C-alpha cells in the first residue's frame, strides 16, 4: 500500500502479526525519604502487564492520571528502564539491548508528547528541531536535509517557509504539528502518541486528530495512542486497553468494549464521560464511583478495583475479589479480554453505557446548509490533497553507513 | 456519598424530574442576575484588547447557565467582571451594568462588593491547589468566610464547617479540619472549594472550569455534587466550561461565546439540537463522540480565533466560516431572535433573509 508498509513487510517475516510484544512488564519507582534517602517503599506504576501491538493497528491506552499509561508508553520504547519483563520490537528484545543497537532501532519508533509548549526547545528554530533526528541518525545532510524538512512541514500542514521561526511564534495546535513532523522525520513504523491533543482547544483537537489519522492511513503507521478521553480513543483506535492502577483491566475492539464492557471499571469510566447531547445526558444511567484512586504504592489486595467497585457491592462483596487478583481472560465478544472474576455479570448489566444502540445523531452543520458552503467537503474536513502527500513521501533516504552512526553513540546516554 | 454506587433512575423518571425542575425554575420570572452591555477591555502596549465586548445576558433564580467557548473567548473575563475581580491595570470594565438581585454591582462601593463576594456569590475555580492557601488548614479556610460574613462564634462556625465538609462528601470531616490542602487529593480539594463556595448560602455560584483539572470519574462526582447541592440550596450556577458534554448535562440554558461576543444563546436543547450559528455547528462537528462510528473523519474548524485588537466591523467568525459572504465581512450581525423563544444567534447567513434556510 505505501512505501513504509512494504518496507516493514520486506524486512521481517510476515508470519507474526505483532509489531510489539510486551510481556510481564513491570516498572517500579522507589520512594526515598529521610536524610539518607533510604528506600521506604515502591510505587508500582506498571505492575505485570502483557499485551501486544499488532502491525498497522492503533492501540488506544486509556485510564485516569496515575494509572501508569504514560509509563507504559515510555517503557515500550525504553525511555524508562523496565524493572522486570520484556518488550520485544519486531522480534528484538529491547530491554537487554546495548545503547548502540538501541539507538539504531529507535529510528523505527518515535514519540509525540502531550505538552506542545514543553516538548519543543524554545531556542531552536523549527528547522533545527525537525532536522535534529535526521542528523542523529545520519539520514540526510546539506541540501537533502533542507528539502526533507520542507517536505515534512508540508506533510503536517505547515507552510515550509516557517522553517526559520521559533516555537513561540506558533499556536498550540501548530506546535503539536511540529512535534508530529519531528517524529515522522526518521520514517518510523511505530509512534507513541502520549496525550497528543489533551492540551489543545476543541476545534484544534479535531485538526490534529485528523492529521494523525491521515498520516497513519497513508504511511501505514502503528500507533500507541495514550489518552484519558474515551471518545477520542474510540474515534482513532482499532483496539483499546483500559488501565487501572498499573494493570490492564480490559482490552478489545472499541465497539465491543464500549457496548458491553467486561470490566466494571470500564463501565464506570464510560458512564462518566459527558456526551454533548442533552437528551441522551438526561436518560443515561450513571455509575458514580466513590472515592479516589488508591495509591499505587500500596494497592488494595486481590482485585485492585474492589474498593471502588459497584459490581462488588451489588454482588454482596464476594471474597475472591478481595483475595485473588483476577487475570486478564477471554470474555464475551471477539478479541475481548477483561480482568474481572465477574466479567459476565458486567457484560450483562445495563448500567452506565451511553446508548450506543440508538442511532447516533450529530447535530452539527445541518445537511441542508452544506450546499451553501463555499468550500468543498475535502476542504472542510481539512484533508491533504492526494498529490501533496505523495510528493512529500520520499521513497528512501540515502543512508549513511550504519557503522558511522553507531560509532559515535556507543555508550552515549539514551536519546 | 458514603455508600458505593449509583443513581438508579429509569430514563423516564430522570426526564420527568428534570422537566419538573425546569418548570419550577421557569415559574420564577424575576432574574437574579442581569448583565447589560458589559465590556471589559485590557489596555496593553500593543493596543486595546476587547476581551469582553458588549455582552448581555440574564440568569434566573436557581437556574444553571452555561458559558461555553474556547480559550481566549472571554468567558472567564466575563465571570471576573461580574465580581469586579478583573486585574487592573491592565484590565478595566469600560461599559455596562451588572444588576445582581436588584443591585448594580458596578456602582457598588468596594466595601459593599467585599460583603457580597463569598456571601451572596460563591466561587469555584479550575485549579483547587492554587486557589487554596497552602499554609492554612482546610478548617480555617472554610471558617474564614463564615466568620467574616455570618458573624458566627468560633464554636458555631466550627460546627458549620464540619457540617459543610460532610455535605460535600469528605469522610471523617471532624478529623480532617486541621489538615492542609496538600494532604487532600485533587477531587477532595475541589470538594473543599465547593464547601467554601456554599458556606454562606450564596444565591449564585460562579464555577469556572470546575472539573478541568480532574479525571473523568472524579469529574462525574464533582458535577453530581454541584448539581445536587445547587438544587438543594436553590443556588443559581454560572458554569463556565469548554466541554460541550458538561454543558449538555448540567445546564438549563447555554451562551456560546466567540472572540469576546456571545454568538448564540438559548435553551440547552436548542443549542445542541438546532443551533443557528456556524461556529456552534463547527464545535459540535469537531467533537469525537462515544456514539460515533469509528474511522469517520471529523469536520474541523480551520484556522485560529482572531486577535481582539483593532477588531473590524465584521462577523468575528467569518475568516473561519464555510458560509461567509460579503455581508459577513461588511458588518457584524446582531444577536437576533430565532424560531424558539429565547433562542438568539449572531449570523447573517441563518437570519431572516439570509442564504441558509
């Protein structure tokens, strides 16, 4: 389909559909206190999770703040050292890789950060920001580099003449586009999008979301899309993983898990999302969870959610919820897994779900009005014309021999 | 709040209750708050920023009114202007009147204003960590307003604080009086803010993005708390939010703001189901929704809001509007009445004689 996709297919044997396999991943942070900074305990940010990201899919990762979703994303490209477990990228175990080979592999995985203000160096021009990864990986220099930067800017919908401007001259949405261009510079296969639109205004969020879906479809990218907004995640993801207190509690296709959540937490999370439809808001049945998320330094025994679980209360506080940590298991719908002893009860319940079976009505621009628009539909939805992107995609970059790039960075600290 | 779970109302019951509430609210005709032609400008070295420009609206007793818009549209400055808290310099209220319960706040003495803030008008701000004083205990901060405004004794105000904390769902209230804000989680701190806002039985609560800093499950708790308590106390709420979903669930009426102006106003149902302003269409179009079909592209509003310096006499949305014609660039439209009573929109295209039927 696209150059990027063909390249990956050629590089690996196609028998395995998983680009990334995460096995029993744990990331713990020590809590230090007192004058000698002794370790007083550990925060189990990510606690024994296993999942895979399939080639070409977008896996959404949702959860509340502190649930470990960002830590998971970073550990997957080894920006955080895992405490235990393994992450294999295209068959290579990242966790044991030395810095040289790791850096070379990093060309294939990138990250887009949440904060478009903090993630761009204010003293670097846009051109310098975007070309830095090209230099680091020795992918282009001189005139070729300048051309590539211009192409990348065009690809993310920015005027190539902006190349000498500084980040402060751009709005939040434009900065996020610069972040996307930087990530795309090295033609990665996998991008961790860490809350890429959370800091933006509603109308700008849609612009960036469209850009990300466009690029994914045209470049054959695989995304890990981290967000706390379930509507956004549903919009962009092929599969969704829900995290709570360092564990994945449910994973599956969004249509399935949003319609019939197998974990009571998913159901509660869904019911908490406001829907911009007053009629639907009035008839929804809400689950209001009580209390806060417990501390990950001292998680509850058994199922971590039982202290806030509505289903646990309803079933008369069964003992196994308090004593046995439920494993992620196949439940209900196709490809759906949930970590709950009573997942079947959750699926059957009608609590909390937005009425997905109702015909969705979007009360935006009325159809009758559209014919009075002076823009074409493609313009309204901000689509990049087909020609431009093909031009922007260069089939292959002249690579500097691997030895050169590798020699200087052996022993250097991770990127 | 102690027991786990859930609000078990059937959809029909819920709809009936909301309808009844709305009818009783509508029965009281006199308005608690009437804002007329309010303009707040900021005088900066680059020029005069017309942050709030000729804004008029009213709020009935016990009603919840939403003020919706993107950052920089003037919704927070509107709220600050109502209570004369606009930082001066550079900001100044240059015109208009704010009549609250029969009194024009803009003509009131500073002393009179101080007696009103926190007593008649309570505040809930976005970030509970910066709006609470980190060096004072929670108990002291809640009791402060009560002692100032209600003249209660130390013992009586202490009892009132415990009662308020229990009301906003803080467990073991009596033990937590001497805790400091950092010992509370974000959601708990916002509960404390609500307790302070409600402490003197205000007639109006200004809630400026009250849940933006919180997680969705905590957001649901806080919104539930605000709506239950405002019903119980009969408090009117001016809810400022950028989240259309929150406005849909909480408000009786909604004002949509854009570039310092109210561009559309009406009942919550009208605004969400039959809006007549392309900006409102664009906002609704650009939201991914839980009930969406996956993979559809979102229609977006291209471009950015305008700078509010040297604003021309033109529709402020026209550079981003898909329907703009010369009329939109020549003169700014007024807020004009639409079919439903109480529904007004600022748009040439959808007005009488406009080109969109």
